[in-house]
């Protein structure tokens, strides 16, 4: 997918706000990330150019491509986390370690690990694996 940690963070915040029924504005994103509105504006433009978000009036929405990218990231993180926990690593430490490289692992590797692990339905924290 080729997403950076920063891009993932924005997509996560937008998804969180959408799911909670909040209006997804630049200000809401800025408050959640504790950064300035102009910084959010720049990143939203960037994400829009990549096709991950769209503007809807004063709101921001994830596109289908943005949702797919976020699902891939969540799958990668949760599969790596599952592998680490099954290898004897504590859940919290597995989450921390997975976050260090989950965006860099190729999709083919994530898919192979997912198959190897028996296609788990959820991660050790109980979150669904997309």
C-alpha cells in the first residue's frame, strides 16, 4: 500500500471520528492529533491526491481506497502482533513491536503469515483481523 505512519494516523483518526458520529472537520482532526489546522489541511490535501480521502463540504471522508488501505494496515499490524504473541511475546510488547515495522512488511508476507497462523479472526487484543 505504501502508506507512512503519519498517513495511517490520519486515516485512523478520520475513521474513529466517522464511527463515533462526529463531524470530521479539519479542526476535529487537529484536536485529536494535537497539531495545527494548517498542518492538517496540508496532509488532507496530500491524502486526497493519493485518493484516500475526499472533501464533502466542510467534512472529510475516507474513500473506498482509504478504507482498503486502513484495513490492510490493521491486518498487517494484527497479524504481526498475533505471530509475536504466539511466539511468547507479551501482548502489550507485541503491539509495540508490531507498530515499529507493520507498514513496511509487503502484502505477500502478511498474507503468508495470515495463512500460516490459520487465518485468525482476531488479534490477541480481541480486535477483528480484516
